[in-house]
């Protein structure tokens, strides 16, 4: 869930790196 929500935030690139951890 957090990974998907990260892409919706304004800090896309910052959260994108966080999303890589979730994959």
C-alpha cells in the first residue's frame, strides 16, 4: 500500500526510491 501511495505524492522521485525497496 505504502509503495503505491508513494507514487501519488508530490515527491515522486523521492518516493520512487522508497518504492524500489518494496518491490
